């Protein structure tokens, strides 16, 4: 029993790492321009396919693939911001939300057009598939890699935001766009950066998603997008540490729910996720680490 | 130094500035007073580039011997680096940042690291409390301390012209005295000030010259003393009967 629970906790950690990575971008974008970006999950899909393409195309070392996938995600984020969201800047919040729905549908259909809706097997190089056992917990190398990569990236991000000039400008812009402008901060660059970082992390989460589940298709972004939204709201939307905390909490909650209850209930796990969300919001309307925010641009 | 010529501006669909003209000379303190909604804040925003005027011109000359530039269409960040610092109404500190970071971000566009350090020292001499609280988050400061912080932050860009929007708002009279004394001192050290105020009595006392705005237009101007003695101003803004 102890071993079983340990195994479930490890699974929660893996799942939580992916949710956290996606939730960060979601929360950063909301934090700065108050945009509920429904298309964020589709970057996960793009990241998964880019990874698959790179793996198939030859002998690219794994660390290089990671970097390329992050860059691809970041580039997509920048393009989307430039093409879809920047022209909508200053419009009511709902306009941005609807724009993001449109972007999401566009990306999914573009995916179907170019790649067909047929799920594809996700190749993972053999050396990432090696299974090893830690006591009663069994892990593949890729599972370990997922957790380590996620943690390293998150530590980087926290250091960047806390201790650099750029991070200071990002925090200032997220809190008060108008005054940030008066300080001479180039807000367009900060917004672009938030999209780039957030989408880069979502892209790498796509690599993890594919490696974990073994199959990918152009519509796979919906679930991680929704989970990231929930994780971000649980943690307090706009708060980066909140998104991380929310992601891991959600990962653990989901795995424990599926693992500890009779199997017939396991298909209700998404309903369960929303029940947690509602309960937390009833007690803490701004999420676990959030603070009150005024409406922005 | 600064010349606003017949500025017309809209906020959304509302016609807010209906031809504002005013002038600020080097090393002056100029007050801009007027009732709520007269357009004082909007006037400052058009100068700092937050709001675009539809018509009219805004001209700026950072130093007496510098060339004059038309800044009507210049983006806000460039206006900051040219030497105009706008301290907006309502003590808008960055509450997530600590006191020190708030001051540093005031110098965001500057590259001269050493001069930034000495300016930090200067600001902390003006407002010693800021130095004492440097690690504290700005959100935890009292109202008066936050006011000092936003003025300090505005000074960190080394402005030639400081635009101040209602620094006395919501502060106890004794604190207002302190702030106004500081403004006098800042001005004496070479910074020109354009001051928007509801507290007309104190503003007219401090300023060499002043303008009165009503519903989007400048209706009166003169030296601080002239306006303080003006019958209409006394009735409307100084509570005389
Ligand atoms: N966001 C806005 N939307 C619509 N109208 C606005 C907005 N902001 C200001 N206005 C209008 O513009 C006019 C001028 O506003 P402004 O803030 O410049 O006045 P003010 O002189 O600074 O007033 P106060 O003394 O209250 O600060 C007002 O009539 C106000 O109703
Ligand atoms: Mg005002």
C-alpha cells in the first residue's frame, strides 16, 4: 500500500510538472494584459508535434531538442501576440477572450489540415524509455527528465522575475501598465516577452505530454489548456508561484482521485477537478496566492 | 521650457481639452488649479504622452540653451528620457516591488550606473524614511510615505521638468506641509515643477505663476499672488465668501 501511494505521488509530481509549466504562461499573460488566453493549450500541441518532427528527422541530441522546442513555442507565442492580440489591445476583456477562441480554432484546424486528425505515435528514443526502480516506485528516464526540466525552468523563471532588471519591469508592468509606461518601460516588449516565455514553457510541456502519453493529435491542447486555466485560478491568477503551486496541487489531486477511488469513478476525474476549483474559490476568491486585481487594459 | 499651444484632446468620445495653452519657464514652479473634471490630469497626460492630443502643439526645451523640440507625437518612454517625469495622481506605487526597486525603476532608462547611485543617495537625503524602509514592500508604506516614494521615483529619472498631479490628495495637513517644503527644495536644486492641485491655497502660495482651468479651458492666469488675491479665485477655490 505504501508503495502504491508512493507511485501515485510520483505520478502526481509528473503530471503536476506539466500542468505547472502550462499554467505559468497562462497566468503571466493574464497578469500583464488581463487576457484569458484560450489558445494557450494549443501551443502544447504545437510543442508536441515539433518534438515529434525533430525526433523523426534524425540524431538530434535530447538537450538540443528541448531548446529547439522551447524556441519554437516562444516563436509561436510572439507571432500570435503580434498578429492576433496586439490589434485587440485596449478592447474590452471579452473581445480578447473571443479572439483567443478564434486563434485556438485556427491552430487546431491548421493542425488537422497539415497533419490530419489521426493520432500519431510519439517516438521516444530508447534511452529515454529505460525503466528503473526506486524501491517500489518504477520510473522511466523520461519521467525523471520531465520533473527535472520543469523544476530547472521554473527556478530560472523565478530568479529572472525576482532579481533582474527585466523581471522588475515585468512585475511593474503586471501591476500597473500606465505607470510602467511613465517609467519609460517599453510595454510592447514586456508583453511580447511574457508571450514568448509562457509559450516556450507550454511548448516544452508539449514534448512532455507526448512522451508521457505516447500519442498525439492536433486537438490534444484542449485538456492541458483547461487544466492550466484551473491551476492558474487555484493558485491566484496573475501569480507565477501561484500557477506552480496550483499545477502541482492539481496533479496530485487528480492522481490521488483516480488512484484511491474505485475505477468506475475515474472517468469523473475532470468533474472532480472542477469541484476542487469551486471549493477553493468559495473560500479564497482570489486563489491561494493571488491578490486583488483591478481590471486592466 | 514647456509650451502647450491650443491643445485639444478627447478621452474616449468625451471632448476634454478644448484648447489649452500654457507655458512653464525654466526653474519655475507653476500651479494648475481648477474644479474636479476641469481637465487638469488630462493636460498632464497629453504632455507626458499618455494621451494624444488631436490638435495643438506641445514644445519642450530641456535646458535654456538646448534646441526646442516638438513632443506632441513623441512616445511616452522617449518623453521620459528627454527629461519630463510625470508623477500621476493617487500615489501609484508598485506595491509588489520593494521601496528600493520602486526607486530603481524610476531610473529604468538610464545607463549611468554611478550617477544612479548618487541620485539614490540624494533621494534618501530628501526623504530619509525611504532609505530606512528600502527592503519593505511599497504596498506596506503609509500614505505619506507612498507619496514620498512616488516623488522620489519620479526624481530618479533626473527630470528637468516634474509634472505632479495632486500630491496633497488624502494626506493630513501636516504631511502636506512637509511635501510642499520638499517641492520647494527640489525646485531650488534646479528642477522645474508643474503642479496640479486641489489645495489652491497652498499651491498659489508655493507657485510663482498659476493657471486656472474650467471645463477644458484655461480661464485665468497670473502670478501666484495675483490669483490668490483675485476675487473670483477667492470665491471659487479659496472658500472666501
Ligand atoms: N476614463 C475616462 N472616461 C471618460 N471620461 C473621462 C475619463 N477620464 C476622465 N474623463 C473626463 O474627462 C474630464 C477631465 O478629467 P480630468 O481627470 O482631466 O480632470 P481633473 O481636472 O484632473 O479632475 P480631478 O480634479 O477630479 O482630478 C472629466 O469631465 C472626466 O469626466
Ligand atoms: Mg485629476
